C-alpha cells in the first residue's frame, strides 16, 4: 500500500515583497524628513549654549580683573570715557584691541608696562578647532601659544563691551529679532551692576539677532 504525502497548496511565505519593502522605505524616509530639522535645531541650540558658557567665563574673568585692579582690562592707552557699545572689542586677530585684552586676562602680555602686572591668569580658554577664520568653539593661538582670537561653536568671534564710564551698569544694544542692527540705529539698554557684556553672532553670522550667544537676556 502506497503512502501518499499531501503538501499544502501554498508554501508559507517568508520575507517581504518588493512593494512592502518600498512602503517601509517610504515610511522611514518620511519620519527622517520630519525629525531631521528638529535634530538640527537641537544641535544648534546646544552649540549656542556652549557659546554662552564661553562668553560667561570671559565676563567672569573681566569682573575678577576689575575687582583686583579697580580698572578694566583695556589695552587702550587712552581710557575711553564711555562704554564701547557701538564699537565693541572683537576677539579676532583683525581687531587691534580684542586679542590684546584676552592676552592681558591670560597673563600673556609681551608689551611693557604690563596691565596685568600681578601675573594672574584670569582667563585661559581651551583651544578651538581649526576653522575658516580662526577657530571653532575656543581660542585661536599663534606659534608661541598666545591667544589671537576667541570664537563660538559656529566659528564667530566674540564681541566685548566694557563699562568704561563706571556708572550703574554696562550699556548693551537691544537684540533685533530679524535682520540685526546697524551701529547708527542701536537701541540701548543697561545691564545693572555689570562690568562687561559678551556676545557672538551665532549661526547666522549677524550680530544682534536672536541666535546670538550672549550673557544677557
């Protein structure tokens, strides 16, 4: 007697069909398209916060210098009579005062007489990554290791305003929510009890816009 084995009319299906794979890929692409801008925004926010931390460290260094010397760490021979609100020091090599002020705070002066004659290191920033203009997220240095600039996480230099007239606070420009402000049209507000204010242009490369890394609200 023969034994006849019966097979199922249809084999159990394994894996995905081409159409199913295309559907899955389309879903993944859609989700990636939705989430990518959110992820990039979070990354930009994190970079801005890191820039603000550097700016705050510099501001604290200026305050400590002022407490020790009863003056501000200005490299200018003639001490200004009012806050340099319209013309902040810029912490990059093209500015004649910004890098010099940083070197005063870092006890890296080469000129005599020294402004920081006590030799205190008030501000020693970490070296930034090599960038197109100078550095990213820290200081640019010359061959001798001296500071030549200070930059945020987007490679933008920091701007420093000092309370030169020693009144009740530092005068800072109001932030323009759209296109930035020109020096001639600045709206000024005072930061009470502050010796300085520090900010950088942020991602858009324009100072006095919403994405600036700054030490005030």
